[in-house]
C-alpha cells in the first residue's frame, strides 16, 4: 500500500439490537438537528476535526443544505447540560430502495472529551434502533484508518459485521 492510502472498512447488520435499549446517560442530551446547517457544521467540526473530516467542509452552504434536506436524512447531536457537543450522527434512512430499504450511518462519532465513557455504545445502539424502527432492513456504515482506533471494536461489539475492506487515496472519498 502506498504512503497516504486509507483503509476503509464497511460494516452492516440486518438485525436490530436484540438486547433491551441501553439507558441514556443522565448527562448526555440528544436532539435532532435535521436541516440545520450551522448546528450540523459545529458538531461535524467538534467530532470530526481531530480525525481530519473534511467532506462536508468543501461544500457550499447551499450544497450542504441540499444534502441535509434529502428525504430520510436525520442528524442527531449529543450535548452535555452546558450545550457542549459530545457526539454527532448523520443518518440516511433512504439509503436503500423501496424493495430493499436500508439506512446508512454516514457520520458517527464522539468529541474527544466524551470518549471512554460508554456513550458511543449508547449512541450507536440508539441510532441502530432508530434506523430499524424507521423500516430499514439493513444498516451499513464505514470507518477508515483516519478515524478513532477503537471504532472497529465498537462496531463489532454493537453486532455489526465486517462486509468489505477497500483502500483509497485520502482525497478519493471526498
């Protein structure tokens, strides 16, 4: 593999979590921010900045608004009581087809200050349930070697299975 190439790992599941829902941590507050460009960008930067996320930052405001306004697009922001962004999820509930409904967790992560508290497990469980409750027959997501090193383990622990692995130049996925 040439220097700078990124390894992408795709995960998926066709089964909603079987265990009872994880309780929401008392100090973690979830809110939807569908279609709200400013809130989206603040959360995207807070969570993705340490990992070099840039995909959405290259879009104009109108282009990003168009993405966020797509049918089935959901944005969840996790905050503490002071309003500090702790986590971020972008979910595409219209990833599949009418014959094979699917959802994609497009972006998922925690801000550095929120890591190591079990909140990622809660957030992932919540989002998987949300997707299946909305009618998805499958949920997929990907991670890559620029993301948090514990991401793969968290996805496997949540019941997702590895579907495929690919490599690309860093700019190829933008």
